[in-house]
C-alpha cells in the first residue's frame, strides 16, 4: 500500500470485515489478500510482489546514501 492510502476496518456482526480504501490498487491488494488465505498461488504472488517492493526500496535507499556521500565530499 502506498503512504497516501487510508484504510479503515469495520467488523460486522457476522464477523465479515469491511474495508474502506482510497485507491483502486489498494482495493485490489486487499481483495487479493483475502483470496490468499485459501489460495497458495495468490499468496505466493503477493509475497513476490512484497519482495520486489522491498528490493526496490533497498536499491533506492542505496542510491540515496551514495548521493548523500558525494554531496558531503563537495
């Protein structure tokens, strides 16, 4: 989920959860997470997507650190 996505959960009497999100991507991710509870293929695709996000963040962080080091030298 992005930093700008707002999520709120409401627990209904039947135990069925209701989610409110502010983007279509967040809606799709939430639906996929519910399906992933019983479908191992969906679960694995979600895990792969999380891993790719984590790798991308690590690369971006490394680039930022390198830029900061160069700026300090100047």
